[in-house]
């Protein structure tokens, strides 16, 4: 790769979650970030004008391949044929790296240690501060994981999106469980309210299940069509959804 090509790659990385360059040679460019643990290795392909991009330290290949199946080559290697596809790949990889597997919990532990070193004046204030910070980090993790779009509708207006726990904060046994990105969904405000109040849940395929308290007329007014479905669902979501169906959902 000549210097202009490497500069283009470095610029794409800087703009899409990889603000540091570890190595930049004619053979490859290695980028990383202080915000996550992943690395992106960009090398020229045997095919002209195509780059090979590998992520040896994450994010999880299956999640990235699900997001961008057309760019997955094999293993942890992906392809980009132009600047736009490279930017798309780097951006999505950074989003996943900042949310998986337990980035929110790690950030929370670090921030709580600082908070406890200089705590508020009362125990109640400390507990409230901890919960507020945890919920902020959980929302950010879900925003990253779902690409800033509702897990059902795909709406991308941040002010309308809520971080919905499947197993509520107060019911979780550990901070890791509370902040697990698979213990919840990024939902539009009305779907969040239904999910939180147990008027709606999801099956293991991501299809909605509605409480009988939510009659046909009100479903229609809320535009809850039969075609609504989670945009994707993984095996890691299913234990939390099972808990939600058992303990939060109101069948009748």
C-alpha cells in the first residue's frame, strides 16, 4: 500500500472508532482505540482495490458477520472494496467492540470505584448515583449494540429510544447481569412501556407475544401489526427473555 492509501485507511479508522494507529507500513495498517479492546488489521487483498480487514481481538465474528454478511470472507476476516464499505465495517466493528462482551460492566466497576473513593454524603445518594450511572452505561451499550436503532422498528431518533431491561435492575444478582447487553433491548418509547409493564414480551424467535389485557383495538391504535419482530435475536438473549416471560409478562 502506498502512503496515500494508508492515509485513507487511517482517516476512516479515526472517524469510525479506531482513533489510534499502532503500525502503518506498506504491508498493513493496525488500528486500535482506548475505548475498547479490539484491533483492526487492514491489508491489501490479492484482488485489486480490495482490502482485507481482520479483527484478531474481537468483536465477536458471528455478530459482525450477522450485521454485514456481504463483507464477511472467512473466520475473523472481512473485505472492503471501497472507502464507504471500509467505513461501514470499521464503524460496526467499533460499535460491537464497545458493547461486547462485557464492556459496560467493566466501565461501571471502574467508575464506581472512583465514586466510592469520594462518595456522596448519604448511603441513599450513593446508591442512586450508582444506579443512574449503571443505567447510563447500559443505554450506551444498547445504543452501540443495536446501531442506534430500535430493536423492533429500526427507528433511529435517540430521544424516542429507551434501554429496556428484560430482567430488571433490582432483580439482577450481579452488576455483570444488570449491565449485560443481552439483558435488554433498545426500544421505542411505547414498546418500552409495554415491555416494562408486562403487556408485551418476545418468544425465542423474536416474535412479540401480547397480553390479553391489550385488546385488538388498542393494538391497532399502537400500530402493533402481526409483522413486528425483533430485528435479530441471539442465544444469549433467550435466558433473559425466558425470565421476562415467567416473571414480568402478564398473560391475562
